[in-house]
């Protein structure tokens, strides 16, 4: 045991370098990508691996993100393991083809470096890009730090390619905050990753001339609805698969994963729900509060936003007094942010419902510190005492 | 053909049976119907070459007519015919005649 711990490979990597390293070990057949800040270093580093002959990957240098995803779709339909990476406007340019990848049931894995959508133009972090794609039929995993970027990317391959799932997977992580920050990352052996993900075998390959297959035919009012119903079913079936792969990955790496992560939940009657790097800021805030004798604040971190972990949300929040849901994107004209809407909706089925408020925060990379999270805790305290929600949606850190 | 439920069909909207478009009848899309004038036709088969749906019936190298179950009435055959042997007629006329016959 001791020897294994000592033999662990630990590297200092940025989030983008981590993603490239995970991709190197996954060694996909095809990577088609177009660079965009702050995702560029993934493609740049990966191109070097290709140029140095470290991977067998066919690297397709496309002219746009629309083409990147289209090339991945063609490759995956032929039976290749295909990967790409993008962010913000790049993801927006992929929009049309995101739906096609999901509806053709091709398990493409894509790193999404979360960045604010234009306009006005902004290169920093928020979740408006991937949150906008939440109904595209892709599984979405959100990462708190570089280690989770690595772990999620490797698991994503196995989740998406599971025969009960066969859906594409986005591994999301915060632009600059994670993508350009150097952290300690534990890396598995190349062989371990190779064995864990196994080989991708598509059931119906476009290149199988003995068993010809048509991908993408016209599908009108007679069968389109049935194909959409199948996609809903695949998302539901992904829930146990994500849990099982998370456990299996735990046995391999010592880090197991669920759909959600609990932090100080057993002591808490006030809970903050968040995803992405801010979960780390919230953990630090909770630790600081505990040092000062305040122990009743917990964090429920959402790792899988698609499929949405409604049962975990219900089970973990049913006995709590009040909940603050953090959204790093606005849903203009809606009641609140996308995470808030779904969390609050999941709680509606409970007999005794906790009070829920929404905090929209960090848009366009606006700093979100421990001090900001303390304001959220103050807000929760107020609700706990008054048993009333005065402002359903709050804007954390915006200047009035 | 009985339509199947979502659990009974392949995922991803793929079609596993090659050439099964033949089972999908598209003749109902037609607004104009090609009519062959066998007197004028020289069996050059240009229409057969150009038809995008393979709807020209050819037997022993001779043009015999059209597969109306699949012909969408695009009129390319009439357009390319060097001998003016194909004319496009309004489909509604034939449909009226058909329903008249059926009601008799």
C-alpha cells in the first residue's frame, strides 16, 4: 500500500494541460478541434503530442467549431473514438451539430472550458455556454478543480460508450480559474487508463461495407418522436452508469465519484448548492465558519447536471431548513438561473419543502470570493429566522 | 405497414436495411404527373439517366412508363427529353378520375 502511494505520479498542471494529458492517455482515434481562448492550450498541447508521435490520433485541423463537431460525428459514426474541446462562442457555433451528435447516439467526449458568451465580448468564466446547451442531449459533468478535470474526462469515455447510454459527454470546467491555474494532479499510469476505458466498438459502423447502415435519414412525424423518447431513456439509464463508473474509478484511483458531492451535510440545516470551481470556494468558507463555531452550513455540489440528479437533490435537501442555489449564468426572462429552476422543481414533490433562494454570481468572470459566499450564508440565516424568502433571485457581486 | 414503438426500433435514427427507401412511397408528393407519348419516344433513355428517383420503367432497352408510387413529379424527364415525348399533366385530374372510379 505504502509503495503504491509513493509510486503515484503527481504533476503540476494547469486545467488545460490536465485535459490534454488525460486525452493523451485516452489516445482517441480522432481529435478535430479549433482553438479558442481559454481552451487553446488543450489543442496546442495535444497537437504537440500528435507531432511528437506520442499518440495514434488523427488530428483534424478544421476551420470552425461547427466543422470540429461535424468531423467528430463522422469519425464516431465510422467507429472511431473521437474527442474535441471548445468553449463559449465556439460551443455556440457547434450548436446545430451538438444535437446531431446526441441524436445519432455517438459517444463523443468534449472538454468545455466554461466562458461567458458574447456580447459584449468577454473571455472569462461563466456557465452561459454549457448551460445553454443543457437540452442538447449531451451528458454534462462539471469539475471543481484540475484533478476532477482529469478524473471526469477519463470516466466520461466509459460513461458515454456504455451500451445502455451511448450519448456524448461534455466535461465542463471553469475558464481561467481552472483552465489556467496550476494545481497538483495525480495521474494514473497510461496502461491503467487504457485498461479502464477499454476499446470502443460501435455496433453499426459507417465503414462496415458488409453491413451497410444509413446515418441521418429524414425522420418525420412517423418516427422522430420515438427517437427523442429513446434519448430521454438513455439519459435516465446514464444515472446508474455514472454511479457505477464512479465507483469503479474509485477502486482504481482512490477517488470515487457520485452524481453529487456532499460537504458538511450531516451537520447542516442551511445548504448551498453549486457546481464548478465555486464549490471549492464554498468549502473553504464552510471550513472557516466551522473554525468560528458555525457548523450548520453545508454544500451540495452537483457533478452531473445532465442527467439531472433529482433523487439525490430530494434525498439530501428534504430535511433542511433553507437552500441557496448558485447560478453562474442568467436565464433571461426566466424565474431564476437554470440550476435554481431545476433544484427548486425537484423539491416540489416533497411533503415538507425547504425555502429556496437563488444567487446569480460571477458572470463574465466577476470575482467570487469567500467574502461573497459569507453574504450568501447571511442571506440563508435571515431566511432561517424569518421563515420567509423576500428576494427569490439575488445578484451576488453586481454593482447597484 | 404497422408503425413500431420506441423500444422496437434501432437507436440514433439509423436505417439498417439497405435500399429500403423503396418501401417509402412518395408518389403522393406529386403535383404534376409525367405522361409518355410512345409515338414520339425514340428510347434514347436520357430520362432514365436523369431521373433522380429511378422512376423510369425500362424493359428490353425501351421506355415503358413511370413508377408512379415513387415519382415525385419533378419534371426533369420532360425537361431533358429531346423529342418532347414526355408532358407533365396536373395530378389532380388523375386523382379526381381515380376517386370517381372508386366511388362507382
